[in-house]
C-alpha cells in the first residue's frame, strides 16, 4: 500500500512540475518572437511599430515647451528628453503638437507656435533621416552586427511612416486640424532657422 502511495505522490509531483514548466502563448506572439531571432529589418520595424511604439510616444514633450527650452535651457532639455547615438553633438527628441492640413501635394506642413523661437516643418513626403529610430531610444546600435543593419531599421521605419501615418492626410481637407507626435534631430548648440519634424503618429483633432 505504501508503495502505491509513494508512486502516486511521485507521479503527482512530476505532473505539477511539468504543468508549471509549460508556457502557453498566442501563436502570433510566438511568430513575432521567432522572427526577431534572425535579422530582418522589415520584421523588426513592424514588430516595433505594432507592439512598442505607442508606449514610447507617451514620453513626448510638448512642442511649445521644447521650443522655449531649446533656447532658454538646452542643457536641461537634452538631459531630460534628448537621445544620442554614439559620440555626436546632435540629439533626438519626441515632440507633440498640432497644425493644419496644407496643400495635398506639399512636401511639408508648416507648424506654427505662438511666440515660437524657431520655425518647424512636418515632413510628409521625403523622409531619409534616422530621427524616428533614434528619438524612440528603442534600438541599440550594440545589438546589431554592423551599421548597415542598424541603418536598415531607419529605412523600414521611414517607409512605415509614409504608409501608415502620412497616408492619413489624403482624406483630410485643407484647414483640418492635425495632432501629431514626431521626432526631431538637432544640435542644441547650433539651432537652425527651420527644424524638421518626422511624424510618428498623426490623427485628426476632434
């Protein structure tokens, strides 16, 4: 009898251990993780966009506050909100603001700020910079085998910006108010007259 009890207890322990060691996850989540094991810039960019981007955009600084601190307190601005890759004098920032839909065929949309110190332009046609990649501070250059792979992420993110965000403007009329969160790359010690904003999120203000 005791022998059967021991066997039953042992079997129960094995079953509990096996149950706790099994991890169930959704098939799409598993596929996403598997695709991240090998380098595919398109897969990595899409995974980031669909799963991580919105959380990171919540840290964006209001463009008006960014504009004033850029002149009055650039050290504080860069220390709290700036992201830099490698040894460089340029920093990337996430900024939020709003503007109005412009001419449909425009390459950029002016962004006006009351008493603004600089002029801002929302890029909506040609996007070639690394601002979107670096401002989010999600991708680490040390995680890539070479700079070519690292730059390939920027290329894919810029494609997604045009496909998923800028395309929203096609359904808007001139004068419709646009809310946006975008990326800015700038050297706070050498502020240009015009500052480009790469849109990461565009929506119509209601």
